[in-house]
């Protein structure tokens, strides 16, 4: 089956710094990529949807200036959490879609 | 308001028994519904998709039913094994068919 990778798998950063998470579709071209956030014992919440070469569409309540999404190619999307704070600590999961939707393994972000 | 609800309490069953998980939704008219498995610290893995015009779908030990009148899907695992222990998520395609919205998830534990 199709594989979606994320890097890093976990990251610890200090409050106020920025951190970038990469999402790659390894063996297919993704027309659309999605970013989700999951807090402990809660479900996945969609943050934004992005199409290659165009601006991301953010869900209500998600700050687009804080969570920068770049979908530069059909196989790569990045999420940058800017000026991270402890409340941004969460599990971030990307997903890529061609005809079906495939999920990455997730990135655990801890902001200290 | 729109909701996708699953049993919030964990389900504990004995090995060999059939596990039945419930997904109820309100104020959606999905074309299809999907079930995913998620292990701790990992992204969700696709299991089954059932369309609105299908009553039942099977895959090995898994069976899904979809009742659009009751707005409910049931997910069954027969002859359950400890390896089936995980959180199971249902998801609907929403937003005009462009995005997956997940339920709250049910944690299943299969005991020896």
C-alpha cells in the first residue's frame, strides 16, 4: 500500500521557538495533503487542507499565522509551528490523498 | 450541530469473543463511512470503507454495517485476539466530500 512518512517522529523545543514537520508521500503523488492534531485520549482534529502550489485552507479556530503550511510539491508538505507554546504540545498527523487517503505515523511535539 | 460519536468508555472482551463497536452520527449525510485502527503513538490505519448504498461489508474477521436511517455504523471483530487491542475510529467524508471527520474513537482491549 501507499506510504506516507513524517519527520521527525518526535521533537522537543523551547517555548518561543519554531519547529518544522515534514510529510512525504513516498510512492505516489498526492493531490491533496491534510494536517491533523490529536490531543491525548481525543480524536483527530483537522487543522488544514492543502493542494500543491496553492494556499492551505484552514479549519475554523486554527491560526494560519501560527501554523504555516507549505505544499511545495506533489510529494512534500511541511507544517511549521511558529513561536511554539506549551499548549501547542500535541501529536501532529499528516495525511496524503491521491484516490484514497493515507496517514503518516505522526509527530509528537513537546514544547517546554 | 454535527457530531460523530463512539463509545467513549473502553471495551474489554475475552479472546475469541466478538467485539462490537458503535458509531453514531448526527446532521451528516455521508456518501460513505470508514473505519480506522490506531495504535498508541501511531497514525490511523485504514480498515474498511462502506458506501451509503451498502448494508454490510466484510474483510477477513471484520464486518461493518451501515444504517443510514438510524445514522449508525457497527463494526464487528470476530474471534478477537489480543493483537486486536487498539483504538478504533470511524470517519465520515464531509465538507463536500473533501475532508475526513473522525469520531471520538473507542479503545478495545482483548484479554486472554
